[in-house]
């Protein structure tokens, strides 16, 4: 070996040793090591709009906390789950977790999924009762099992065995009173013939929205949060209490990989809020990621998914007088470069984003204008 090669090897090893020593010193001083930025990647966290509203008594919202942890060196999945935990635990957000609007029998049933792009692993739970943070149980499915989805009583037992606290009732006084009000407005036997039941359920639910009793975005519920760090590592999580007053055991899109959430570590991530049944039929989050794989921008990929949902909505009961979907659905999208978008069926919806410039709530790009009254 030449003297020149020996010198180059010595310098390379010396530089590596210096970096390790500097990192060790930084950790001892209580600071995370510097994150090496991958060229062209802009770190970002995106979520549904409630990700920049609720703080659970603290000082940060979901996207702020997730971004801070991520930029401090935390695993992206740990960061975004810590973010949505704020919403799950905050009784003021009645679309997820503790105090989420219950099912038709007054029971809070929760769903969640998470995906880890770098390791290509996933976990989910559905119809989970008694645990305020289903996102953490979904993460436990990812880490502790060879499965992707555990549901109902089995999911609760799994969580209990891992030490999660199981409570008898996740209703708050607020969520319980809203459920009682809904019960008073509908047929006491509840299970009417399918056509009448659907009309009564929708009419009274939307009337409560119009009266200001229920936040319009919380009627369907959910928070999705996706992040890309400076190394281009992508992860996502979706968590929800599901459709308000749903038939017990109903599971929407949130815990279903490819519907309520999909992550490909080489391409990007997409997640959803809104009518879960429409998303399930189209597996729209998977579709969005595949469209980005083909070269489409996050916004254009999301628009393709909305057009697909619109085309697949043909039942008269699901159409408004203009012949368009009589429901809202939203997607929150980020690609591997950190480019992001929020898209929505109808104008007026928003999404949350946090970058090095701080947290913002931005208007989502609509496929359709607001329907005429």
C-alpha cells in the first residue's frame, strides 16, 4: 500500500473517530447529535387540521411536538405518535381517544394504524375499548408481533398483557351528553329498516352539526400525522374514535393499511380523514403513494384519489342534489423530498404542517366547490 493511501486511511479514520467523540460529548451535554441532512430533503410533519389545535394542557400541538422530537433525533414514528397522543388524551378533541364520540350503544371504540417506512413494518388495532392511546397499541403490534392487525377483545387483551391501563369507560361527560342527545332524537329501538335508519341517523347527526353541538370535522373524526426527517425517513400514524354513533363493531378506514394510512419509505406517505367507507372502497392512500411513485406531485396524486372516489360513489343516498358525493373526505400527503399537500373533496377544509419555519394551518386543495345550499 502506498504512503498516500495510508495517509488517506488514517485521516478518514481520524475524522470518523472525531465525529463519534463529538456525538458522545453532545449526548452527555444533554443535546441530541446533529442530524445529517440528506440532499434535497426538507423535514416536515403534516396532519389533519386538529393536529395544530389541541395541546392537552401543554404548550405544543401535535405537529409541533412531532417536529421538535423528530429534529431532535427521535425516530420519526415515535415522534408522530407522541404528537397524536396529545389529541388522544385531550378530552376537548372528541374525534379521537379519550372522550371520542361513542358508537350507537354509547361505547367508545377506537382504531389506529402506524407504518414505519425505513423498516417496512406496520401495526394496527380496531374496535379497541378502554385504552386512551390506541396508536401506542398499534405500535406495540408492529414491534411485538408478527401481525399487522388485532381487533376487539383480542386487541384489548393484548394491550392489557403488555401493561396498558384498561378503563371501563372512555366517555367524558361531554361525549356522553352528545350521545344521549342523539338517542333522544332517534327511534328508541334504533335498528329501523335500513333505509329509514340511514335517513334518521344522517339527518339527526348533521342537524347536531348544524346546531353547533358537534364539530363538522369531528362527525367522522380522526387524526392522521405523517413525517419526513432530514435523512428522508418517512413514517405515519392514523388514530380515531370512528364514525359518530356507528353500529358497534364498525371499522372504517383508519386501521386499514392502504386506506386510512399508507407509507412507502422510498416514495412518501398519505393518510385520511372523512368518510371511511368511501376510502376503503378505493384504498385511496395506497393509490396516492403509487401515483407519487409514478412521478406525480403530492397534490396531483391526491386529486387523482378524490376523482376515483367521486367516480365510485353511485348510490343515490350518498349523492347530493348536484350528483356529487354528499360527504367530505380529506388526504394529507408528503413525499420523500418533504413536499406536501392537503386535498379535500369540497373547499373549506384545512390541514396542519410544521417545518423549520414553525407550525401553520393551510387550506386544503379542493376537487369541488362547496355544494349549493
